[in-house]
């Protein structure tokens, strides 16, 4: 496995290797990330994973500085999964001058839910992903990019960006990898105490309960409010627990039928976690 840090070195490493399958990450890799690498291996000639904690997608009060950085362990895991190339730029490699040009995503999709609670988040995500896409795919004529459904709205925003800019990239969404308790694996789970880790399973349970209740019928806003109150009673501070249409993340007129997704974001102590469930 090759480890490269600069755009020029990555492009040189990719030359003549065929169609890349690319997995962007912020590192601190767990089984969820590795499942994306496995998918990537089935879809491209050369598997590239990036590790880059993207300052642009953090708000000033968020955890950019404390975000776990475990580069050596990450590389060992990637190598064991058969990853071919790790791209691990320093900030000065990816953003040699301040990145003053940004990608502004569709507000209808990106200013709701996560975008509402983390203003500018999807601008930061789209800007880094567009830049990484240019770095990986501009000299290879396109390829495949693999993202997790764990970040459901992010996957939708990326899909729409790819479509709107006619990028020659096939986006693949992978199912969420969970612990036995149902807790979605996340790098931020590392912030949880042992006690909180037990409490944390309540988030996926709340989404399941909300989805089940929505299918039964009744006023959706009331069901969502009740789901948030129940989660609050378990020690969480929810930002949202909501049922949306999978196609556009808007509120369905009727939740008893159709392709829906329950999405949630909530804080346990100072740790903010997100999860979702398609139903
Ligand atoms: P991150 O390093 O958190 O930015 O995530 C990098 C990629 O891994 C994103 O596409 C995430 O959606 C995906 N990912 C994170 N956690 C999981 C999980 N538990 N299962 C599947 N994919 C995940």
C-alpha cells in the first residue's frame, strides 16, 4: 500500500492504474469505514482512501482540534483491507492557499436537518469532496466514490452535487455498520464513557420506535415531539428526530406508506451523534 501526501504524488501513483474507487474519510477508522473499503474493492481497479480532517466543515465551537487522529493504526487497517493508496494530505497540501472558492449546495437539501443545526457544514463537506474528487478523478477520467448511509443527508448532498456538476463519478451508498447494541459506529463514539455507551443505544431505538409509530398513522409532528421527549427522558438532548421522504428529505404527507427515513441527531453529554433508519 502506498501512502502519499501531495496532489502530485497521488496523481503519479494513480497513473496507469485504471479506474479508481475512492473512499474519503476523516480517519480514526472503524469497521464502518472498512466496509466502504470492501465495497470499493468490488467497484474499481485501484482503491484509494483519503484521511483528512477537514477544518472547513467544523464550526468554531466544534471538535476540530480534539477530533481523534490515529494515522498509523488507520493505515494498518487499510492495508489489511487491501487498500492500494492512502492519500493523507496536510492542510497545506490540499489547501495551499486559503480555499476561498467554496461549493454552495442546494439550500433546500443542505440547509435543513444537519445544515440547520450546523450552518455551513455542507458547504465545508462539498468543498472538500469536490476538491478530493478533482484530485483523484480529474486525471483518471472518473471512477467510483463510496460513502456511508450513516451520514444520510451528506450522501444525498454529494449525489446531487455529482449530478448537478455532471461529474463522471458513480456514487455508491453503503449500509450503516452497527455495534451489537444497535449503536451506529462512529469515530465520535470514542468520546463516550462506558456508561454513556450503554445509554447511546437509545438513539437507534428511538428511531425504530418513531418509524414504527409513523407507519401506524397519527400526527407526525406529535409523534416526533413524543420521540424527542422520550429520548430527553433518557438523558439525551436531541436536535431532531424526524421522519422524511427518502427522495428529498421533505416531510411526507402520509407516513403510513412510501419510502421514508427516520433521521436523528442528539447530544449525550458533550458528544453529538447522528443516526438514521430507512423504512
Ligand atoms: P467520516 O470519517 O466520519 O467522515 O466518515 C467517512 C465515511 O465513512 C463517510 O462516507 C461515512 O458515512 C462513512 N461511515 C461512517 N460511519 C459509518 C458506519 N457506521 N457505517 C458505514 N459507513 C460509515
